[in-house]
């Protein structure tokens, strides 16, 4: 394994590469057509106005609540229902604002699409070239540091477990040989 020193400008280079990739991604997203799915059409739009006459009568009733366990239900006072009254007309009617129509995205220019494809290919090649030249160095450094950590941990474990056993054997032999 080689002991290549870490490059001083590696972090700066990574940040520039991230910025370049972010710009390319933004460019590609900007020139992609707007994609809508049929599932989007099922969702209500918040600007839709729902008339009370369109709602079923049970939707206008307050929700029924189950009594809490261990609590006696409250006694409802007998109240006579009010006679129906005509709805109150507002003094001034307001209509919901109509959204301004936006121009549908024009079909992408074939020349721009070609440029984007070339740019995407160029970015892919640059990334592959960078990986081919830099990845072996990065892997080598990481494997070297891993090997050093494993060696250090193995020696520490050896000293903690094997050394006392060997010391005891040596002490017994020396004690037995001296008698």
C-alpha cells in the first residue's frame, strides 16, 4: 500500500465539484417539462369554493362524540328546535380570486436538449475520470489507517489476554526449576 499524503486542496475541490453538480442538476430540472400525474387531478384545489347546498345534510351536523369511560353523560336540557329561517344574505359578495393563467412551458428547444445531453455526458465522464484517478488513493489511505487500527487493537488485546497467561507459565517454570 502506498502512503500518499492527503491533498491540501481536496476539500476545496470537493466543494467546487458539489457546486458544479448542483448547477447542472438545477439546469436539467429547469429544462424538463412539468410532469403531472392523473393522481394530482383527484386532489381538491384549495381555491375551489364548496357551496353548502352541495354538501349532504349529515356533513352539516356536529360530530358525535363517544362518552368518556367512567363519566356519566351530561343531561341535555330539553330545547325545542328553532323554526327554519331563510339564510342571511351578505351585504357585499366577494368572489374567490381567479388564478392568473400561466403560459404552458414551451416544448424544449432541440438545440438546448442536445446541449443538455452533451453536458450530462461530459459531467458523467468527468466524474468517472475523477473516480478512476482519486478513488484508488482514497482507498489506499483508508486501508492503511484500517490496518494500523487493527494492528494496534490486536496488540492491546494480546497484552490484555495472552501476556498474563504467558507470565504465569514462565513464573511457574522458573519457580519449579529453582527447587
